[in-house]
């Protein structure tokens, strides 16, 4: 008889639609019946087909999820009463809270951000429910942040399960260099440093712009392309004007499925000072791009020794990293084919569905949680 699994997701806005797919892949359809619930977002056949299994859309608004929502609690409890799930995978705190509201339901709580358990109520709840709960972070950095916030929660029940990509699918979707540049409107022969992410303080684009301005003094054909939108756009554009690099920096705004066009770049830069994981790094690795990244959060875990690390919030060090990227790209000694093989191998070894499946089911804490099922 198949075991029944419930997956609760806050929503499916990128990257969380694919996160739901990633976790669905851990459950062999021959052994498990998976039901995925999206709390927010309108019904979408595209999302449902991507995740697979049974998919329910509760179609709540984000505002409607604030506070203690008794109607949602009742709805999740009723679903469990009907299906009798063996355990639940819950993404982000609101989903974890809802899953823990079901008496006796065993829960794997997936945490995608820092500071989730800084609030006293959240601390109290998860500690109270520790016997029915295993917490995971999407990187060791998030895992350690949770352990620090919950000193009385058993540390062996707080582990790491990495985000991941289907590298073959991503590679097949990525378009060639010339087509990508034409699509993005940056056609030409210049050297392009690319960066992708929300225009948000955590991404520290101020440091990226300052570092690029310094590097561009020595790299005259260099351009910086930033894909993403957010509240800092006008402030960042003002900084670009003040630095005198407005002809070299291109803000492209939101680009749907941006990972498809990474080959427009010659290299990829992530300047975050608060990075939980760094999915864009995996996408850049799939595109075979040389990478420079700030030495914080999950980024070093993703790239390892295959990228150039620079000190966070340091324009001088970032500039040096950009110069190294440019120099390495133009060096006859740079074995690009070997680099591509190493990038692919790292993704396969640590960030593929198959690799993470072994890690997930091999967790001693999970085996203890599910003992008796």
C-alpha cells in the first residue's frame, strides 16, 4: 500500500514552483501518493503539471496568510482527516505552522531564509512540537542560523537539504550566445558581466556597481548587465550616473525564465551580503559560466573552489575578482572544456535530484521521525 505524503507550499512564484517540483521528485510514484497544496496563487495547470501528483490551489492572498488563520488550519486538518498522510513537507514558516496544527502529523519543515525563528512565538511553537518535527535549511548557512536561534532544539534534527536543478532540462532550455544577446538587446562583441536577482538590499548591488566602475577603468570593452526588478532601481541608476558608467551598465528589469539567456554573459557575478543559497549560481554553472561570488551565506557551498570568491561589501576586492574573470577568459592557459566538466560534475554530485534524494532519505533524524510507519 502506498504511503501518503502532503507537501504545503506558501506559493509558486519563482523559484518556489520549481522548489515544489524538486521535493516531489524525492517521492517515487510507485511507493508514494503525493498531494501538494499551494496556499497562494491562482490555479495553474502549468504549475500542477510541473509538480506532478495531486495539486490543490487554496488561492489565498499573501495578505490573507498573515496572523493565525483558523480557516486554513481547519482546511488542512480536514484534508489530513480525509487522507491520513504519513508525513508532511512544509515550506516556509506559515506552512510549517499549518502542518504542526494537525495533531500527530509528522513534519519536515523546509527553511529558505535567515531569521525565521527570531520571533519568540515561532521558537516556542517548534520547540513544543519537536517530537513531530525535523527542520532543514537549504544550505549549511541556513541550518546554522536555525541552530543558533533554537539552542534547545536537538541539533541533529536540524539538517541541510540543498536546492537543486535538473541540469539536463536547464541546459536544453538555454539559448546560444548570439541569440541570447539579441533577445536581451545587448548584442555586440563586448565582454559582459552578468548578474541576476531582485533589486533588493540583500543583493548588495551598490558594491557591485562600485567594483565594476573600478574594473571598467582597465577593461574598456566591459559591460554589466543586471536582470531583475525591485524598489532600489532608481537609487541604483542614480549611483550609476554618479559613477559615470551609465553607458556600460544595463538594467533589463524582469525577464521571464532568465536562466535561458545566461549564455549572453561572459561571466556571472553574485554580490549578495545575505544569500541563503543562490539558485542563480546553479543556473550559471549549467550555462558553463565562470563565476565570482561574495564569500557569505550559501554561495561558497554552491560554487566551492570552482569560482572566484571576494570579500563581502568590499568594492576593491570585487573589482579584483572581475579583473581575474576577464583575465582568465582571455588566457590561452584556461582549459574551458575542463572547467565545464567540473561545473557539471559538481552540480551532479551535490545539487541534482538524485544526489539530494540519497541525502534526504539517509538522514538519521528522518528515519527516527518516521520510525513505526
